[in-house]
C-alpha cells in the first residue's frame, strides 16, 4: 500500500487536470476517530479566487477532498 508522511506532502504543488497550478499543500484534514485523511488544505496561488472553484474553503485556504486526487508524484494531480 503506497503511503506518505504529511511532511512529505506539505509544500507540494497542487495542479488541476489540465496541469494548471492551484496552489500548495499546507496541511491535511484528518478524521480524529478513523484516522483517515479527509482532505488537503491548500494555499491558493496568487490571483486565484476560491469562490470560483468547486471546493469549500477554511478561512482563506481551499479544502480539496481526497477523492479529488488523481495521482501523487512531484505534484498532487487532481481529477478536475
């Protein structure tokens, strides 16, 4: 089973399905009962408006559910 530490993901670029940069991961949302990672907390790239994106926000940061992650390599690639 593939795995990564949160410190390895923090600071990684998050790109949409077209390869456009959305921002960088600053933290993870973790279910405190199950321990499952529920989402990625993303600091948006300059000039992007979170209200125009399909995901919710937490303060000034974007929250992307883990179901939206297509793949992880040097960048985090989203399904859309």
